[in-house]
């Protein structure tokens, strides 16, 4: 599979070959679903919390005597069925994260990348670099290469100027080649890579 190679001004420099092992596999929808579900679970904040009947203040005294009142027996006014009572099976802070098989994660990522390549949404740039952080220059660059408003921009390593230039653009995310994941590849409309990051992806995930 081949795709066009551009510079940062949008000028076409020729063609570059994409690895069939990464960008030419048959997408596995089941693996992609599992990877997305796992990603969302791992970033979920399990901070919800409520008080059980043991934690609500008050209710230490039996509200009325056991027998002879004609009412149902009660031991505390903080039972779940009372107003101001505790919560039955109250949620507590916990982690929702779980691990996914490495082979399955890799299949899912290859499926997402192959789907993007099949839609012609993989844009390869000769080199992505900025002399200084400049959001306007970054936005102009994305427009020149036809990336659109929602783009995932990938560099081979950490580039402070690229990160600072793109962080204020809504719908744009910058990341490193070794940190790409299935969820981000699917979330953004265009995948913008430079030649160096493409080489890292093909080396690491092949």
C-alpha cells in the first residue's frame, strides 16, 4: 500500500510505502471493541461514594420499643428505608481498570490503523517541526495538508514545540509513536504522521 508524502506546506513530495503488516490487515471489529472498552474503563475515575447505614451520623438509639406499638420493628432511624438514612449497597471509590491481552491489543491497533489507511485518512509528512510554539502556524499546517479539524498528530519522540503549538486547538491531539492507541486512532478523523514516527510504528508494532 502506498500513500502520498507531503511537506508541512502541503506540497506533494512523492509517494511512500506503508507496511502491509500494519496498514493492510483485515480489521477485526471484535478486537477493536474490546480495546476501546478497555481504554474507557482504564481512564474511568471511580470516585463515586455514598454513606452506608453504618457511616451516617445518628441512629444509635432504638427509635421506639420493640413490641406493642402496632408499627414495624425498627432498630435505627438510619436504615436505608428512612429519610436521612444510609444507602443500601453504597458505591465506594474503586478502580475499573483491567488488563487486556497484549496480542489482542496489537491486533486492535493494527485493525484501526488499517481502517484509517483504507479510508485514505493517513497523512504522511516528511518532517513535523516548529521553530517556536505557534498555534496559528500549527492550524495553518493542518489546513495545508488537509487534516481537517479533528486530527491526531504523531511524532517519533517528544517535541515540546509541537505539543505546545497544538494543545490549544480543540479536536487536535499530539502524541508520540510509541503511545498511540486504538481509541485515539478511531476518535480522530485524520492520522497525521511524519516519516520518523511511521518508521517507529512499523518497527514497534509489526
